[in-house]
C-alpha cells in the first residue's frame, strides 16, 4: 500500500431507510468513500442501502456484514436484484455469523455464488487466520474489525503479500463527542463478552479499548493517521449519543475535519 487509506462511514441497518438516506446524502457531500451498513436481526442492510442509493450518485454502498448462516447467498442475490442496486457502486460484505461449525464452508460457498452472480466485489468479515486466508484466496478482500492500528497493519501486509490486489478494509468504532462515550463503552463491553471476539483479543494480545477511535476524550487525529497508514479503507463505525439526524450530521462534520487533518 503506497497511499493513505480511503475513509468511509459505518452505521447499523437499525437506523432505518429514512434516516439512512439523510446520512448517506451528507456523507457523500462530505467526501466519504462509502457507506457501510451492518445487517442486524430485524433490519435489512440491503433495503437501507437501496434508500441511500436513491439520494446519492457517487457514494459506494456496502454491507458490513451480512451473516450467511442467517441469510443464504441465494437470498442475498434475490434481494440485491429486487432492490435494483447498482453493481458498480455495491460492495458485498459477508460473514459466517453465529454458526458453531462449518463457517468456512458456508462463507466459501456464499462468496463463490455472489461472485458468479454479480460484478460487485465480495469482502469477507474475518477475525481468525483461516477466515482471513479464505478472504484472500476466494473473495475480493477482507473486512477486519476490533484491531489496533499495528495489528491491522500486520494483517493487511500479510494479505497483500499473498495477493497484492486484495482489498483490506477495517471497521473501527468511533466516537467524536463526549456524550457518545458511554454508548461506546457499552459497545466495547458487549463485544468483549462475545466468545469469538474475546478469543481474538486474546490471540492478538490486545484489549478491546485499544481498538476504538475515541477522539472525544483523546482529541487527536493520530489514531486515524495510524489506521490509514495500514489498510486500504478505514470505516468509521459511528457511535453517536443517540440515533437522530442531528447526531449523525454532527458526527459527519467532525469526521470530515479529522479526515482533512490526515489527508496525504
């Protein structure tokens, strides 16, 4: 990697299509590369992206990630087509979800089916080394999360050594105002208690608090600089005080200022 990473915005599908449209429009104006939407039970990332697509022209639209144990590839194919999403603007992020066994097989088969159906790149959400290798060998890239800049840089370098064209994106939970810090702490505690994430924190010898971008209590652009130096795309997963239009617009405005400070 010779250039600083692109910067994108991440939200949860639970915000709903109407709010997502306002967020997407502001994100495009602010110059973000993409809008990544987490697919969560009870909320459809593809429907949210379809709403975002209607109010934007250039913003890339990404799922981060759709769990293929809950939503098989054939359903994703049908839903993408039904939503009329432009394949040239779409990034399909998929993951194993909560499956206890056979996750590698499920993701491999889903990646193959999606790549056969669409020209859009397929990225695999991966924690462990086997899933990261699958992402490099059988998809178009890997979506990392909950990593320090140093670990993210090492994992990206490993992926690029194997396949230089591999895309490496990274989610980092981000707060930009102090009133959002309690919500971030709850998010950190929730993920730290999940066995796959707890195992990954232990494997990499990092603490979950080290993997977030807290520019509210530590107002500096240095962590974003470090992340941008290590991967191809940094997704600022927005943690706001609440899920209001005003909260997200303030986040986008503050993030835009921080991005400008880290520009090449």
